[in-house]
C-alpha cells in the first residue's frame, strides 16, 4: 500500500543533507576546550616560571653584592694596615728589624687576611719574613717568586702561586723602605664570600694582567646558568683591578624557586580535562535527547498518518489521498474506484469476546486485506473502528473481483463468532463504487456513494457486497452479490 506521488511525505535524509554540508566535520567542543585550556595553562606556566627564575636570579644578585662588599672591605682594610706599616717604616729607616716586628704585630691583624710581611732590615742583604699568625720572624727559605718581586721595583698588587696556595702580593716602597705583604687569597675568599661558599656558587677571580689566560682563582663547580653570570670589578688602593665573576648553578636556582608555576600548570590541565569530560558527557546527553526527540517526532508523524493498531493509513491520510486521486483521475482522464468494507456485527463481537479480542480481529482482517491488494498505487486504510477503505486508481469492473476476493479471504479465515446465532464465523459487508473522470468526480461524492452501497449491503443481511459502476457511454450498473 502506498500513497500517490502528490501525497506530502517527509524526506528525513534530504533535510539532514540540506542542513549539514557534505564531508564537513564539526569540531568536538570538549577536544577544543582541552586544547585551549592546555595551551592557556602552558603559557601561564612559562610566564610564571620565568618570573620565578628572575626572582631567584635577583636574590642571587643580592647575595653576591653582599659577598663583593665584604671582600672589597676586607682587602681595603688589609691594604690600609699595610700602608700604615709602610708609613711607619718610611719614618723610621734606622730602626731594628725586631722593633718593626713589634709594630707589625700591633698594626696588622692576622684575621684580616695578611699572613706575612717582608722587609729588609739594616745591614742585611736578604729580606726578613715576619709571620703575622705566629707574631715572629721565621727562618724558612723564601719563595723565589716572592724574592723576585721584592727585588723588583713594581708597587702594584699581584697574585702569585706559592705551591698549591694563591696569595696576593702587595708591594710598596723602594730600597731600604721596600715592603711586601702576603695575603692568603683562599682564606680571604672563604671568609668573605660567605653566600657563595654556602650555596656552592661558581666564582672566578681575574686580574687585568692575566685575564686573557683565564682565572687566577676558582671556587665551586656545576652546571652554570648562563643568564646569571655577573662580573664585579674591584679597584685596589694602588690602582690595580680584580674582577670577580659570579655564576649561579642550575641546582641553586632550582632550590630557590617554589615552582608555583608547575602547580598552576597541573591544576590548569586537571581542570581543563575535568571540564572537558563534563562537556563531553553533556554533549552526549544532548545528543541522546536529540535522538529521542527525533524518534518521538518520527513516531508522531507515523501516528498522524498511520493507524497505530494495524499500521494502515488512517482516516486523515485517507481523506487527503482521496482528494488527490480524484483530481488526478480527472486530469489524466482515468476512472477511480473505492471500496468500503465493514466487519459485520463488530459491536456484538467486541461485547461478547472483549476489547482485546476485537483488536486482534481487526489486526487479522487488516493483514488479510493487505494480501488482497497487489498494485503499488492502491491505498488501503482503516477509516473507522471496524471499517476499512480502498482507493483504487484506473480501475473499472475489476474492482468487483477485488471485492469478491476480500470477502472470500475473510470467510476463509473461519474466525469464530458466537455473538450471533445466525452465523458462527466472522463476515464482512462491502460497498463498491467506480466513477468516471467527469466534473462530477469529487472526493465527497465518491465517498458518499460508496457508503450508500455499503449500507445497502448491510441492510440486506451482510456478508455481501453492493456495487455501483458508472459508465460514461452506457447506463450505470448497480448490482448486489
């Protein structure tokens, strides 16, 4: 059973294709949210990480500034003490060596870094070495490098290697007033660069004369952070310069950072995934609701066009199709037939067997009537509680044969009916009409005429059909069987 091509139909696939471009995929909102959230969290992490690193480097700069100030202050104090002793030596050229030793013990503090003094007592060819720590002249042989500096005329500070030790040699005066002060560089650095020693920073000491040859003293080791390297230049009293190069290690910076940025990154990623998961579930829920809505819409459409009990076309669709087929018949100049079929004594059957049994009877008869209709253009509908209707385009006398076939098929079912004593099986009555394509062919006239034929068949006792066949060239035929 089908409706003619003028009957309105819903093409779901075409409507979907019209709204969604072919081959175009929608971006998943949850995936896009995760990507944006992860990217945003990463950018914030990089910014905060840089701020934390810059803060750690600034703290490093504060520490090395303190170390440099202590180192410079200690050197200046030691050089002032040596300058004071040199002034005393210049004012007393005739004093004995032991007298100068006594003065040196009072002026030079061993805790300020000066470990030894050298001068040339009167009447001696070789300089005397005075140990500040011991407070006495020592008789140990002097290092040749120190003797060479003493015998020279330079009055600038130098750093020399005495065995495994590095010392700062401060030279002053000339001739009988010549004096050298030896400062223990290792002790000086370790007692002044406290922050650098404690935090295991990398420190290199350069002199202007030997800068091209590399550092004259080094402290600490590790992977150096290139963005933390800082040079501090110290100008001594004699005009010579020392350069302290400080560098923070990566392990030091890592210990100074609190890694709030990493916590923010992990929190941002976690929140992004949680919100994305929620959006994913929400999207799936909305899709499920949409699918349910589509199913309900299809069911509503199906219910509005079809009878829910039998699946046949309902009365509303039957009337629309009848009007369309009448206009088509006139336009194409072809006859149109209709059959109305009613189950005999249906009310009594329903009262005797019950509503459920009556519904089953209607279903059995509808399936039987479906098997009797074979042409694609024919329409079978349930137009009433116990009444069925056929719309049969381009059909003349053959419609009578269809009515006979339907009546015989129902009787062949041999469905019991004990509600009436006159008959023990279910039967049907039929009204059959064929109208020619004239201006008198309307849906109202065709339906009313067919209903009249059905009522005549029922009044005649049922289990029969009554037919009216209109002929445009011969008198119309009316007969009952």
